C-alpha cells in the first residue's frame, strides 16, 4: 500500500503544474482532519500510509523544493485555517 501511495503522490504532483500546490493540499487535508503530521517510528511500522510530512518531503525532494519551504507551506496553511 505504501508503494501505491508513493506512486499516487508522484503522479499527482506531476499532473499539477506546481508541486507546492499538492504539498499544500496534503497539509490542508491533514490539518482539517486533525491528523498528525508526523507518526512515531514504532507506530509508523503498523500504518498503511507513510506520515503526511514524509509524503510532503518526498515530493519536495523530487522537485527540488527545500525542506524549509515545506515547513513554511504547512505554517501558512495552519495560519489560514486558524483565522477562519
């Protein structure tokens, strides 16, 4: 299932002209669903999907987006949601 998730993320980020939009969408979905961005190593072994932050960082690396920019995107999404 993890490989399928990786492939889906990879294909989706290719279809969108800016992979930052996909990273932003993942962040927003996670925050709106009150899900954790990061999962502990032990719990992650039992999960069917990688943690959202790992997914976002993998997409970022693939497209040459710095890790700091991913954190800024997450912070921006969180700020926008809390201001609503």
